[in-house]
C-alpha cells in the first residue's frame, strides 16, 4: 500500500511535466524569464496547500521536469556559449524556477497560517 506522500510525489511530478510543456510553449515569447517567475509562483501557490508544511521542499518536485529541460540546454550549449550570451536565459531559469516555486509554496503556507489565526 502506497502512502499519501508517494502519491503526492507522483502527482507533483505530473503537474511539473505539464508546467514543462507550458514552458516549451512560451519559450518563443519575449520576457519568458518573467513568465517563468509568474507561472511557477502561481503553481507553487495553487498546489502549496497539498504539501505538508513541515516538508515544503517536496513541492520543488513541481520544478524538477522544467529544471531538467533547462539543464540539458545549458549542458549542451556549454560554458563558452553561455559566456557569449547564448542560452543565458536557460541558466537564469535554473535558479529562477525552483526559487519562484518555493516562494509560491511558502506564500501559500503563510496565508493558511494567517487564516487559521
């Protein structure tokens, strides 16, 4: 019998896969690092209620599929190309996506704590 945590982990990775597909769609628009921030804060906030407060880092599974896609791009481009400016936005996304997801999750937990008071 699977625990609720393992079911939640699978659901978060599936939602993360959907977010990765969404990222591939808006990849061709300008300012997509800003869109990364907005989309992942909203996703973290929307799904933050399903994540236990004492294990909020599990919510970073939402960012895992997109993080993997960005990591593949950065590794394939190489350091020399990123220094020249090619693929810099993917390198920024490696930091921005997990950070914005964590911000959304922690904001949801703060809102829930304030509403209980």
